[in-house]
C-alpha cells in the first residue's frame, strides 16, 4: 500500500464528508450540514490529507498560529485503513509544518482516548468547552 500525504490539497466537501462517515468521526461532526463542513475546511489553517491513489483515506485538520499552539481539530482515517500507521503519519506530517516549539493539542473522541498516548500525547484534564446555545 502506497499512501501519499499532501498539505492543503483542494478538497471537495462531499469527499471530506464521505471520509468522515467512513471513520468514527462522522458521528460527532456535522456531516449532514455541507454548509458548515465547507467552512470547517475553508478556515482550517493547515490540512494534511492521506490518499490511496485518488481515494481520500485520512485527514488531519488543524487551526494554528504555527508558533505557539496548534489545535488538531480533526484526525480521521477511513475505518478500512486504520491500524496501518496513517493516523500517526498524519500527526507527524502536521508537526513537521509547525514551529519547533509549537505544541499540538486536541480533544479526543471517546473511541480514540487510548490511541493518543501511543503517539506521545500527554493527558491534560484542564480542557473546557463552551457550547453554542
């Protein structure tokens, strides 16, 4: 399997939604709202995608200042391609684009809570969320 990784590749909203639905992340993202999804893709500061030829199989979508902090908003890998190192490589490719002292933070999906320590992330219990409405 030869997976290629691309920074900020043009990405159709439909292709991204399809990938999120093929991963576990679609359950927690507005996949039924292409208008919101389009904004998510358009306003991300850094997007790394993984491709199996022409098929989108992974994405790391990040909001960052490239210097101090980067918020890894989404890490999604097609369920059929998981456990092949694609998620790890997406994180590595993301980090390679950030400054040497830039920290990478995220909120883990429940199913992925045990995954992130394997990539070197440390648990931090001080995250807070203010939801709309």
